């Protein structure tokens, strides 16, 4: 065996070893990340006697739907689920619309003070929600929308990160394409609707899913802004369920599983657009 052949063999072995190590690391990290979801499934489908008897194992002895039936009959889960869907969809649509328009303006419309305005917009990312809760509460009470859906929707729609992400994505669109459209007599609105928007499908998926996930899991502000039981969202309903039935771990996990499942399904369906949108926007 020549020296060159030995070197090639060693390189192939090194690559196979590295690939095996990366695969093993990916399996370990995935197991750590997915174990809480798996444990939620186990507890949700285990019998109450098994939970109270301390006999819970990594695999339940018998699957049961009693936890789901008890939870659905004790609290208005369907109503809270509908509230979460309605609020999350409206917030996501507003966020996508404002983010795309703002990102296009910061990317291709040059006006005086645009850089300063963009920096000011980004600086709002450093302000935590807890700091502005009192001013937000005063605003929604002054507007007369406290205790309604709009008290949750308006303050949480259209964040600065969405505008930043849209700007980075739109900057990757060839400027020559936009200039050619302007030479043909197209205005900014036509360029945005007919050229930029069709190319932003991965970005729309990313913005929509991120906003949907954030709004779906939001707890602090809806807890303050909503006061009627029938207007609660699922995260607030989970707190209400824990307060009413603190020792019912099976029912709590069943409720939590109902809350998590829609977001998991959406991510699995749109994960290709999600990854592509982040890759093309320059976020690493």
C-alpha cells in the first residue's frame, strides 16, 4: 500500500469517525430536548391510580384517556383554545404585514433619519415587557379596551425583531431586479406586491410561525389584560387548572399536551420554510 493510499484511508476513517461523533452528539441532544415532551405524554396517558400510587414508569402500564376526559369536562378548554387561536392569528397577521412593510422601507426606501430610526427600533428589543407593563395597562384602560381581545392583540403585535428580520431578508433580493421594475414605471407599492412579496414566502412563514408561537405561549400580559374567565387563553387556563386541581398531575399534563400539540404540528409542517427563511435573512 502506497503512502498516498494510506493517507486517503486515514482521511476516510477520520471523516467517518467525525460523522459518527456528530451523529451521537445529535442523538444525545435530541433525547435531552425531547424527554420533557415524552414525559408529558407518559403522564397524560397514565391512569390516576398509577400516578397517585407512585408507580409511574417510563412507559405506562395501560394507556387511558381519563385525564383528557376529566380535563375537558371540568374547564372550558374548547373556549380557551378558540381564544388562543383567534388572538394568535390576528397578532400574527398584523405582525407579518407590519414587519414586511417596515423591512422593505428600511431596506430600499432611503429617507432622512432612516438609519437613526432603525437603530431606535432595534433598541426597543432591549426593553423587557415587565418594564412597560404599567404604561401598557394605562394605555389599554384609557382606550377603553381593557378586558377585551384587543387589549392583548394591539400591544403585542408588530415587534422590532420582525422588522429587523424582514429587512435582512429583503436586502438579499437583487437590487437590479427592483431597479429594472422602476425603469419600467413600477412604483414602490407595485414593486412590493408583485416582486418582493412573492419572493418572501420563506420569510412570511418564519414571521408567522414565530409570532404565532410567541403569542400562543404568552402568559404575563394576557393574565393582566383579560379579566373574564371566558376570554382566557390556554396558558392562563393552565394556571387556573392548577389552582383548582393542584394534585391532578395527569389532568394538568393532558391540558399542557393539548396546548403544545398544535405548535409542534405547525413546526413539523413548515420547518422547511422556517429554516430557509432564517438562512436567507442572514441570521446564523
